C-alpha cells in the first residue's frame, strides 16, 4: 500500500466514511475533520508511517490530496 492509499484507508476507517467519499479534491472539513481531529490524524500517520509531520502546514480546509502529497513527500525524505 502506498502512502496515498494509507491516508485514504486511515481516514475511511477512523471516521467511518464510505471509501468513495475520501477523494483527493475533498477538503478535510467536508469529511467532518476539524483541527482537533486533524491533529489526531497527524499523530497516527506519524506513528504508522514513521514520518515527521510536525511542521506540516495543514488545516481542515486542506484537501485529502494535499495531505496525501505531504505524507508522500515526507515518506520519500525518511
């Protein structure tokens, strides 16, 4: 599973969403991921993928695709 698939799977599982609803162009807030939920998601991604997202500039207005790209970028640097 690549990092984008991992992000999608994690969001789908954590927030009990239909897999088709988690698309790259969808802002996180439309999936009911607020700033607190985003922090929780960040911590889990860091733990599961062994990446450092501490300096990530993400908000609930960021899209799933932006999160996927950031995780992919950080994974490539690790």
